[in-house]
C-alpha cells in the first residue's frame, strides 16, 4: 500500500506547484475494482486501469496551481465580448468585478487569441448564475493565463451576479456603432451596441478628436463633436464617459476612457458627431420688420436653434445672407431681433466670408457656450428698404432726426463721425440729391434703440447699409447724440 496525490485532470491541478489553495485528497490505493475519490464532498469514478484505489476520509489541505484555465465569454453581441466565465470543479462560474480592470481583461482576451482587452463591470453583459469563482483579480497584464494572476481565492467573495465582470476584446466592430437622431446619415447621437443593448456616450471631455475616431469607423475622414444631447436624448445604458482620443486611432476602443459602464451622466449629456462635410441646413430669419432681416436660426436635428453673438461679425452675416440668396449681409448682436428660445447651437463663429454654408465656418463647438438668448445673433441682408428710414422732429419731410425701422422698432443713429457724406446717403434714399449733417439731437432726442454709430460713407452709396459703420446696435451713445439731416 502507498499514498499518492490525486488531482482533477480537467482543471490540471498540480500537487507540487504552489499558488491558490485547493483541497486535494490523499487516496490509499490497492489492487481492487475501481478508484473512488471524494473532492469537495462529491464522489467521482476514475477508470484509470484495471487497478483501483479506495477513497479514505483523510482530507489534506495543500496549495495548488490552476493552469490552462478554461474561459469563455457569454451574453455579448459578438464573439469578442461578454461576461467572463471560467470552468472550475466541473462547473462554469463567473468573476466578481471588484478591482477588475483592463489589465485583467487583457489577460482574458489574450487567452482567447486577442491582443488587448477592456474591462466591463456591474453585469454589463447581464447577470450570470451559479458560482462566482474569483474576486479581486489582480493581473499585471503580462500574464498568458488568468490562473497566473493574484486573486482572493476561489469562492472567496461577498459579491452578487450584478457585479459579474466582463471584457471587450480587440476592437468594436464598425457595425456596432451608429448615429441616431440626425437629419442625415453622417450626423447624430453616438450609440454603441454592447451586450445586445444599444447605449450612448457621455459628453464629458468629448471633442472633435473623439468625434473624428467615431467618424473614421463609419467611413468618414473627419468629424466634429456635439454635446448636450444636440441630436436628442437616447435611452438605455450610457456605455462610455471621459473619452480621450488623440485623433489618430482607428477604433474607439483604442482611446482612453473612464471604463465601460462607469459614468455619472444622464442622457441630457449624450454625445454626438457631425462626420465629413457638414450637410446643408435650413436657415431662417425671425423677428425682423422684413424678410431680409432677423434673428438667425438654423434647423439641426429637427429643431430650430439660435447662434450666440460672441465673435459675430459682417463676414458671418454675409454667409447667412448668401444661404438666403442675398449677396450682402450685416451682423446684429445682443438680441436685436428679440430673444429666441430653445437651444443655442453655435458660438464664436468665425467665417472667412466666402463660405456657402454657415456650418462650414469655424466655431467654438456645437453647444459649447456660456451665452443666453439675450445674446442671439442676427443679420440684415441686402439693403435697408427706403420705407424703413425717416426724418422726424421738424414737421418737414426734408429735415429731421434720422430714424431707421429695424426689428419692428424705430431707432436713431449716433452722431459719432456723422458728416455730410453720411447725410447725403440718407437723403438720397429719401429721393433728394444731397444732404447736410446735424448733430447733438438738434431735432430733439429720440427714444428706443440707437441702431447705428460711427457711420462712414464715401457719399456715393445708394443705401445706408452699404456704408461702413460700428455695427448694428453696437454703441456707447445716448439720445443726446442723435444724428439728423437736412436734405436738398
């Protein structure tokens, strides 16, 4: 009779190598009928040879190493993702996500012939069942087998299956990324398919570099980031947050991020993208006294939105007016045409002036602003209608205080730099051949807005809108400086 160590072949337990603790029985063998052994209270029959060994209740605790661990991924939308399950003691079980990170995931993925992996937590791929075999796995990331990593011990945990760990191996398939809520195929809210569920991306730290990577996955060369659910709020899980791409990646999985399913966001922060060339959008002018003036509103994602006036100038206005079929445009600021409502979609617009689409101009980012609707940008396209200018205060049609109708309100002109050339242009609009300038409210002080300041005409213009000026509504004047004209 002799004592031999007996181990479970299926899990490749070695008696001499030390790692995690397992219960291994010493079995007293004799030339009998069959070999019986009791492991963890369960009897197995091993048909090893005509010889048999009799199982005795001499339980000995020793240290053993599990090598060649069998792993599988369950519950994913593709073969490279899912809940991590390992085969131990004849049963499949899960891994608790305490301390689970990308280094641990990389080891699992390496076992499945992938080069890299990303960790998921909190039952991303649905809750498993049965045993939770491992907890507090701590790999360096260089291991070739999960069995080589430190852990708390088999079945030593205080976890539930809502904490089952998962992995995403390799890249996100391009077919698992889509854009939703946009007016065309190249714009929309980003959604990723994971664990059979479409989920969104939080806009924390979201920028054009991140958007470019998403767009590259969808076959476009570049992209612009959109934030604050510009393309509407999604539903379901929010898969990613604090994405930080350098812009050269070919897959979103290659970018740094806070962890799959790890975020403190709501769907009001869903990130979006505009890929490739910006689509043509509808633009309209609201709140003006005529069809050629008003607050600028653009239709994006089926909703009308305004533009903040930070950096807004005549070059930007000219692009808007060109979109409306008018060659000339002047900028207005500070809610000249009353305050809009809803989303302020653009800020710090910086056009060269020759663009055919406002969305082709540089800007501060989609929905990235610190503006209110009191700063809504507007435009005056083309010329001021002759009927929108008048002389008031003397009772005569040929002389008086200069007033202009804009946004439904009659307002005055400040007399800074006001001279006879400026007055001549006003008089020409009223059917006279020339004019003389008067200043300091000679025809009495007006009321309401002061629409223009620092008008600088050369005298040959046929419309006051053709003259240089300090900007519509931009001044530091009072009505004691209202300009007038005497027409001849």
